């Protein structure tokens, strides 16, 4: 992300990639022709589904790093101020993905990430790197925090537990981690000035660092490094935010010298109204095919991943496969072994069974863990006395599914106290919510908008009630429907029900903002905070994310 110059950043364990050139076209493929598609040299038993459609995930997963370990693909993304950080998705075919875990269990980088005297909005987990080290069968996550230090976390399984290995007193900005074929760990990083660092054998310290490339002024900014070794050559894959992709290649070792080639610039993307595919990473299938997973700016929903096959020129540079001169809306699906099981859908119902949150959930900043629990339902006790949702701890968020989706919660508000506010929000730097207000012994269901921040992420509006109705009985269903198509009218519509079947709209449509500067897209958010005194609680018995 181009934080150094305040520019817009829309941004393998066992596999790696080469340089990229735009140009080769993919012929149209009919489902019948592609249903049994195979690739030369593919092992027997590999078969592809007909086609996949971009975006492969219409949710906000930016600053992609992607790897394959055996027959499983893993995908890491940025989360800024959300906790836990650095989510990991899992797939067996590069198209269907599920949540697997988080590399950073808690943002323990200062009190601002606890909403304690300061706030960490648009800080925290920026572009970072995920890789796997076969020699010790360990996953590594690496990322810099607040331009101060670079942290490395490790785990034997992506589900965790993840633990901090080290904190290095060098800020490897937008870093890519390479596990070389001789097991040496290297990091490529930087903004415009690109450097490579070698780590010690145990990964805890820096052994050497050297600038390897200076971006020509004619190109501008390059960042978002991903580091690969292919056929003995070293490649640093870099983005020009937010409309280009370049690659550096060295035939003389990880410290260069490197030559540069343009991958793509101002290429038409597959998301109507969205931006240019860029940033992300390269990955090779078990059968030897290569793919590029990039993201497209698609606000108000965020930055969504798109996938395209690539081929290689005889002299070792990759070529993005285009459809009609653009990044394709659809391609033949990757040819991979049959998955061992179906992945868990990113939409559906969560009844908060068991005693832990599923990895699809992330808190707005670190939670107060003494003020919430899961036990066949989610209980949120008030954790903050405030009139500002942006200061309220224990706000739990879920990504919105595009292009349109609806979140519905069943809320038991019988244990709320006077002055409490609880409900369902569309959360970003401009927000709105539907929920329960309890004041002076009166309980009402209300729709509130006008919650705003400035570009320094200070609150400029705490919200205005624009519609309300009486509420009784202690239980209510709240619903928020969101249209996150970029370039559309971007409405969010709120409604409620007393029986879970018949819903009544409440308030005007909320127009979601589409500025990129907050980076993260809108999320559905569950909240409960006090304006007078702590002690109240609510219970969310059910959350459903549905699409038309």
C-alpha cells in the first residue's frame, strides 16, 4: 500500500513464478467443451469443472499472498485494525475458498489497538506475506507494523495455534517472504526503492540487507513485493497502485542485479465499475499450470480477488491470458485433483455453536475478552461507555458478500440496561445501523445514520436517529441489505421483524461511501455499548448471510 507517498493502494510454500507480459488471448470455451478439459502433462485423474467466474470471491480480501502446500492452496490478506489479523483462506481448486484461521491472533502492538486512549483505524496489518518451510513443516507469516518493526509468526497448521517467533528492528514494508531451495529465508520489500534482506537460519534476525532496485520515475511507485524463485531465477513481483503490475528478474542470485518488465497497465477488469486487476501473487498447480490471483478495487465492498491463468515466454517471462483484450470474466477452471471434501461456504447461517467464534469473524480492534462469550449463541456484554460506535469495544464484524447480500440477526435484548445501544451496523468511515435503544425505561427499535470519520479517522459524527418504533417482548430480528456493486447507487436498507418472518423497513436507504482511503470495505457489524453505565448484555442467537 502506498502509504509512504499517500497514494491509492487498491491492491508458495512450495510454488513460485516468473515475469509477466499482458497479451495472449484465451478463446471462448463452452461448458461442454471444457467440462473434461485437461492440460498437456497433467497427471491422470485431474479434471476441471466447466468454468469459473470472476471475482472468485466477492468479499474484501486485499494484498493477496497465495501459496500451495501439497494439494491445498492458502491465501493471506490484509485486515488493518481488525482482530484477529491476517486471515487465511483455504482451497483445493483455487476457485472455492473457506476460512481456515488467522496468522496474527491479537494485535498486541500498542494500546491503540485496544481502543484504549487511541485508535488504530487504517493501521495494523497491511500487505504482508505467508509462506511454508518444508524443512521444519512450518508456516511463516511476516509483516511490518506502524513502520517500526517486522513481526514473524509461525504455526505447524494454518488453523493454529500461531505464536510470535520474533520482532525484527527493521520495517520490511509490503514484504514478500521467499523460502529458497536451500532453505534460506529472504525478504523482498520497499516502496519505489526495493530491497532484499536475508534472515538467519532460525528466521529470528537479519543477516544482510541490500537495495536491489530503484524504480524509474517514468513508472512511479512500485510496492507490494512477492518474492519467487523459478528455474534458478529470482523474481520480485510488484504493483503500481492502483493500475499496474511489474516484475523484476535476476539471473545472478537474490541480490541481483534485476531487470524490470511491465506486466500490465490500465488493463480492463472483470468487475463492472471496478478497477484494474493488480497486486497479489502467482501460484502453480500440481499439474504445472500457473495462475495469477490479483485484486480489483470494488468499493464500497472493498478489494476483491480475481483469478487468471498465465503462460510463459521462451525466455522466462509470464503472460496474462486475456479474453477480448481484458482480464476475463470467466475462464476454464483449474485442472486439479478431486477435493477431499467440500469447503465451508462463505455465506449461510451461524448459530454460534460450541464455545469459540468461527474464523470468518473479526473484531473492530482487539476485544475485551471478559465481556463476551460463545455458548450456543453469542453474548455481548457492554464493554465501553460512549456515545460513539467508533470507540465502542467488542464490535464484531463480518465481510459483506457481493454484489448484494443480506445479514439477519436474532437478538435477545431483555438484559439491556438504561442507556444501552445494541444492533446491526453497516460499518466503515461512514456508517449506519438498526438496533435497540433503551432510555428512561422505554425500549425502541431505531435506524441511525450520520456516523462519520474524517481522513485522519477521528469521529466527526456520532449519528442521528432518523426512524424508530416501539419494541417489546425482549426479542427482535434485525436485517441489513447491502448493494456493494461499484458504480451503482450503493444503498443499504434496514428492516426488523418481531417474528422472524415478516420484516418492516425502517428508515431511508443509507448511501454507502465508495472512497478508497479507508481501504477496507464495508462490513456487517454486531455491537452493544453503554452510554451511561456498564452491566447490560445482549445475546445473538443466530446470524445469517444470504444472497438473492
